C-alpha cells in the first residue's frame, strides 16, 4: 500500500485529523501545492451520466440576490446560481490554473500592456444569438462605467481600453503592464451577456442551464441548455437551489432525502454524516477565510492600538479546534491563503497573548471600554459561537466584549459594512491582486473596514506591473505584513470547504478549492451515478 493511500484511509476513517495528515504527508514528501481534497467515501468517475434533478440546500441566500453581475454579492449561493446560466472568458481549473472558456486563446506583448483574446466561434446565448466580440466588450465595460458600483470595477483599473477586432477577437490595452489579466477574467462578476442587455433577472447567458424560476433568497430552478457549447458538461436535467440558513435544517433535509447536497454542515458532527449509509462528505482546502472587520474610520477602531489589542486577544488555536473541529488552519490577519503562490510563510503567525492585548488597550487609553461585536451565523456557521469564545478569551486580557446577536436574514445588507465590528467570510480570490484590490485597497468596492494605508496602496499598484516574479513576490510579502500589522480586519481562520451529499453524486477529483462548491462550477461538472 502506498503511503498516500495509507494516510488517506486513516483520515477517511476518522483516525487522523487534517493537521496530522498534512504533517505526515509533508514529511513523506508527497504533499501537493494544489488544493487538498478528500471525500469520506471517494466517488469514482464511472460516468458521467446524463439526467436527474440535482437539489441543493445552500446557505447565504438573500432577498437582495441579483443576476446583474455588477451588483451580485460574493455569497456561494449567488455564485453557484449565476454560473449555471453564464460563462466567463476564462475558467480556473481544479489545479488553480486559468484555462480558456469563452476565450479560445490569448497572447500578450513583452510588457503585458496589450492583450489579444481570441473568442470561440459558434457559441450561442439561450435566446439563440451567437456570441461575438461586441458582447464581451459590453459585458466588461458594464463594470467599468463611470456610474458603476460593481465590486469588479477596482479590479479593472489597469484596463485602459477594450475594443473588438473583428467578430471574434478582443483587444485589452492596459495603462501599465498587467501579467495576471487572464486570471482576472475568470472572476464570477465578469460573466458574459449579450450586447446592450439589461433585463438581468432572466439570467440570460451562454451557460449549461437556462433559468426557469428565481425567487431571491428562497429558490431557483434551471433546466439543461440543449445547445450548450461545452462537451462533457451540464449533466443534470434540472437543478433546484433552495436557500436554507439553519444548519440543522440543512442536515435534516439531506438525511430525509429532500436535497442531494448541502454546504457548510455542522463540523462537530459532520463525520457522522460520512458514516451514514447513502451519504458522503467532501472536503477541500482552498482560499476561504473568516474575518472580523472593524471600521477604521469609526472610533475606537481608528486607533491601531485598539486593533492590535483585539488581534492579540483571540485564541486562534481554540477557534480552530472548537469552531472548525480541525477542518482548516490558523489565519495571520491577512487574506492570502497558504496554498497561494505568493503566501508569506516567513511572517510569524500571531498567537494568543493576553498580556500584549492588555498592553495595546492601555496604550489606546481604553481600559474598561466595552466593545460590541455583532454576530450572526449568516456570516458563517459558528459565527455566534466564535463571538462568545472571543468574549471569553478577551476577558482574560481585561477586554470587555459584548456579543450582539443579529438576525440571519438581512445580515449582509443591515450589519456587514454597517456595524463597527462584525463578522464576514471570504471565498478568496485566485490571485493576490484580486483579493487585495477587492477588500483592502482604498478604492476597493468591498473594503469592509474602510482601511486606507498609503504604503499598501503604492505597493498594490507596483505589484500589478512588476513582471519579474521574484520582485513581485517581495512586494506581496510586504503587503501581507502591512495588512497583518495595520489592517482593520482580524483573520483568525482559513476554513476548508466541506459539503455533504448523497453518495450517488459523482465528481471529478480533485475538487477545485478556489471557490466553494467545486470552484462554483460543480453544477455543470457533477453527475449522478446510474
């Protein structure tokens, strides 16, 4: 028996946790840098078969959900539904690499200031219109418009112009060199729609499924597109997505056979699902991380001493053990995951230090101050329990934390980016630039701490045009240090993607880890066993 097979069997049997698996695999020299994925009951590729209705019980549904890519949120529910009906220019495969999707190929000049993308011919939208370069130009410029408030707008600041060169070629001119444009064009906001399209909620696209019904925050129904241009994709006849916020309700729905797959099961008991007849558990190490953002332009969080006090007052080891049950790793107050290309492994991981926390609080002159921490499990499963554990660990540093429990419904519109200190989660982004530009840049649409650091923003721009890989690494390492030491958010944990499903569900291995639900593309990649 190979060492990897032996370790895998021990892990699947629950005789070894993730950390032990990683350590022993690394020691044996068999650890990969691509996302780590395991199933408690490995599903062998014996298909794929066509047919059936996939029923999904998912969290993070909201009445504010939208099919307009410029207003869509980052929730896995919304990503899953929109990717059923639409495609991007570029796709990220299950090894984290950008591969052609609606773009057939691309090339750039030596300075990466001019990119030419060749489009696939014969691709049809659901209404029968053939996709061409005008559709691509319109779709990307929808986010670049002056009045646009799209979260993708800051990601496109390096783009000087986009123009069609004939029917099946698109030219991007950049202000400065930008070596990561193909990966950027995989962002789920940048889905391609027809030229001059504006009836967003009908879900029109080139995707493997057509939208039949959509009730924001409640339910969606799609049916397979018989003219889908991708071979070997879109295997189900229908896909039904049901919004189920409560974790126990999702689990019970799966056990009762009312749904075929759920996301974010209860981690303390998920191993029992893996031992249940007819069920399987899928687990992937990816980019997902939990954050606790503070509004840095609101007192007292405008004082970095306060931010450092709270960062040191959190027992991350306890959170990993209690909240994630070992299904993840400890965060270091920046968003770059250990599996990412430019992760700064040399920066010491911040540990629980009540004395240091008390020191910074005293330095801020806030001894005896009460901090309100707003929490709801809509942010992530276990967010409320996390807040309670933070209250207890902070108390040992003399820091008074009051937990304010918020309703799950409306959390993303009423609490996140509204309350001075609350919870959030991020699926992550496939490049460091995309993650930093979205959530940490001064002009980032989802800069949920309102953080502005001149050095950080200077480095961000420098990294985009730096074509020397070693120099770009140095820049990103410094940026992670700046965010860790001055940023307005606490990043205590990186969470594995965990799903539970019927064992009839089949999938390609490894599962993609850059976004939940197999890179957000599981609905077109999975199938049912015969």
